[in-house]
């Protein structure tokens, strides 16, 4: 398959590596609410298929029904694949099975903590263990069930006094 790069240079992609190339392109798409996480990191990206004609179908699942970031993510998927030379692109949204924080990679949870957002605990936990991402104290208080986005709660650490978001386990 031949693909035009934005600079006009033609790149020949072997049939066996087309999917890998598309996935590399999709790794440039981030969650606009958490821009240090890609849609792969957070497990919004569910599937990628390429037909014999070169048509690409990307399946995504929102973190919750009505997530306002999905429109931007869909637009960004179209843009990055277009820049990579793919013109026939369909983005499908799958609601079942419902997205869960259990799908997030360990690397995504590490990145959350590095960026001052407490990562989600297991959805099986009766009482989630929320630790301050700054000092790792468990002495925290909930300020609001909703933080900067609906999928996060606003917390404050009683030991270091710093506010932080907690990514809710879903």
C-alpha cells in the first residue's frame, strides 16, 4: 500500500504492517481531558480493522455515556489518519461492553499519579483506597464528587494539604 505523508513523500507500507502503522498513528491521539494519556493508554481504543481496499474502521468506547470528549477524539482520529494517508476512515462507537477503569494499563495509572491525579482502585474494592499522589498519604477528604471532569472527584490530602483529582473506579 502506498501512503502520502504530509510532506508529499510517498511511503510504501507492506500489507503486514498496515495495521501496526495505523496503531502508531492512533497513539498520537490523546484524551483531551487528560492530554498525557493516549486513547490506547486509557483503553478508549477498542479495535482497528483495515479492509482489503484500505478502508480503516476504528472502534472506540467512551469512558461514560455522554462523555463530551468523544467528539474531539473522533475528530482527532480522522485528522491523524488523514495525515497518515488514509482517506476512507470510519469511527464507530461501541457502548457494550461498557468501559471500565480495569481496562486502563498500569502505565496509564502510573502516568495519572505522576500528573497529580490519584489513579483508580479496583472496581471490586468495597471501599476504594485513594492515596495522595504527592505524598502517598491515605489521609484524604473528598471536597466534591465531581472534579475537573465527571470521571474525577476533587480530593484534598489532610497531611500535605494539597488538592488533587481522583480518577473514579468505574
